[in-house]
């Protein structure tokens, strides 16, 4: 029998919540713009030095940085694909990768609602139920957070102390072990039984390991982008220093993502990155690097997201029943 949507009994949002939502959105946008203006002013004030570094940067290294960023997007999408598999969904890598990349357009709205709802809604077009999509979404972000913590822990530990380093490593390993061992499956199935929803019939740890590999590879490529840009713009920087900048890029991405303050972490990520690396490379160059990485990230993410959204829409139209 065809399924019908349950009636919406939630009612309209109270005026107070609407006002708070708008206020928070405006605060987020002001913060993002403020940080970008601060960074732009810093770059403009030191444009002589920055322009010389940009003009002397080897084009091959700049192309390698862009390629590393593209690989980052692909491997993050594969992490999402394997997380859906962990939830029991049967989807092709190309389809789930398209869902992930298209859903990234939702990150450019304040707050996580549009992004989360968009990804779940697009996954439904592939036949993935809301329940499995929510599990996959959660597992995906646990994997990304866990692997980012493991890779960025040495740098963050320098700022926050040895105890913080140990705590981040333990949290990263614990997040992965919870997913890989399947300890979450029995309580999930018990909850599903009470709700009268389908249960997870078969659990395999293989997708968890595949997701962890994909997540770790994505961060290595993202950090590699920062390290390559460092070698291109600051050739006098040592390889350990460039690696430290790469770790800072991963840590800043994670902090910007977890903040959920501004659209796509704009401002939060860049400010965190500059604060972390200004002792390694000149601050004006750090500001320029943060802006360049944002331009690469957005310049790849938005057109790729639009193309994959168009692909999914054509696929959905082709599979729609004809009258």
C-alpha cells in the first residue's frame, strides 16, 4: 500500500521563536562578515608582502592544493556513503556521493536545519528511509569528528595541555569503537520495536572501517591543502612547520563545523586558523591563506553541489511514474 504522510499537528512556530531565530541568524551573519572584514583589512594593510608571496608562488603547488581540496570533498562523500551502508542502506557510491555533495548547499544557510533536512530529503530520493538516513548522518559526523580529533590532537594539545590531547584521542577512538562494535544496534532496535518501525536486520563492522578510512583520508587531503599552500606562499617554512599548518587547518575546520554559528563555519574557521598558525607563519600570510582556502572550498563546493543536485533532480524526474 502506498504510504501517506501523517498530518502536521505541530502548528506554526510561536512568534517568539521566529524572532529568536531571525535574531540568531543576523548575529551569525554579522559575526561572519565581521571576521571576514577583519581578515580582509589585515591582508590589505600588508598587501605588499602578500602580493609578492602570491606572485612568487609556484603554479604547480597552487594546482596541487586545489586538487587536494577536491580529493577532500570526494573522500568526505565516501565517508557518508559508508555511513549509510553502516545503517543498512543499499545505495551506490555515486548516488550517495551525489546526495552528500548536493546537500552541502544547505550549509550556506544559518543554522544546521536546512543542511540536515536537505541531506535526509535527498537521501529519500534514493529510497533511503528517514530512520536509516538519520543513523547514517549521525555515524558520518561521528566518524569525521573522531578522525579529525585524532589527526589534530597533537596541535590542539600544545594549546590546551597534555590532558586535552589524551582526552581528544580517547574521544576519537571511543567514537569509532562505538560504531564499529555495534553496541548501538540492540538499543536502537529496541527503540524501533516500541515505535513500530523497521529494525536493523544485519550489522557488519566493515562499513565502519571503510568510513573511518575515508574520513581519515579526507582530513589528510584537507590538511595537505594547507601544508601545500604554506610551502607555496612561505617557502622558507620547514616541512614540520607546514605539517603544523595542515593540522591547524583540520582543527579549524572541525571547530567551525561544531560551532554551528555561521553558515558553513564562515569566520569561525578562518579566525581559528589564523590564531593557531600566526606563530608559525606571518599573520598577514595566515590571513591570506585562510581566505584562499575558503575561496577554494566554496569555489569547488557550490558548483559541484549545484551539478550533483541537478543530476539527482533529473534522476528523480526520470524515475517518477508517468500518468
